[in-house]
C-alpha cells in the first residue's frame, strides 16, 4: 500500500469503512485507550477535530488493548465512554492491534512509513499519533507524550498544502 486512502477498516459500529472517504483531508491517526494516563488527551483530540474539521481535518481513533490492558471494553462500551466522558465526535473504529503478528495492516504501513526513535517501528504506548497529509502520505509520527495542542503548528502547515489533483 502506498497511501492511507488504500486501506479499509471497520468502524466502531462494526461496519466497513474505506479510508478513501478521507481523501484530500489532513488526518491524525491515533491508537487510543479508555483507562490510560493519557486518556485525557481525548479532550484535546476533540478540540482539534472541532477547530479544524471545516478546513478538511479529521482525527481517527483506533482503540487498542495491547498496552497494560487499558482498553478492556467492547466497542459499544468504548463508544459510550468516549461520547459521554469526552464528547467525542471524530470517527472511532473497532479495536485493533498495532504491534505483533496480528497488527492491523494500516498500522503496519504507518509504522513502516515513519519509524520511531532509532528506527524502531513498534508503537510504544497508547496515544501514539500519525499526521497524514492531504496526499495520503505520513508527515510525522508523535509520541504519546506529545499533546494534541502541541501538534497545531504541524496541522496548520499540513492544511496549508493544496489537495492533490484527482486522478481520473
């Protein structure tokens, strides 16, 4: 795969969703968890969604239970938690694995495009973020400790780039 838009995933309701639906947008892909010390980042992620959605931006949340069993619930409980506790309106997806033999193809691709420190591909913890440009290419990988607010300069720069021309 050579672009974010080539992947299909399952949304939090269990329906298939083509990431081509986000073509031409700047996207922030985040592996999330409901019982993590970084869980309050949902508030900042939702602020980014609300502030930038009209400019062609979307946060995509992918729950993951691979780090300290911090996302033990099913999709219905995750969705309810996110909506009730943080007012999440950005798209959420079915639980995925981000590391190991069962890592979701999307995450295999993201990690290969932007390895972490010292070239390691493994996701270290919940709330690792990948910023993807309007062209579907990964711009940057962020650590869990990078707050959503700290990404605004990079999001602004990505949004300033024109969307690529559609190919026939």
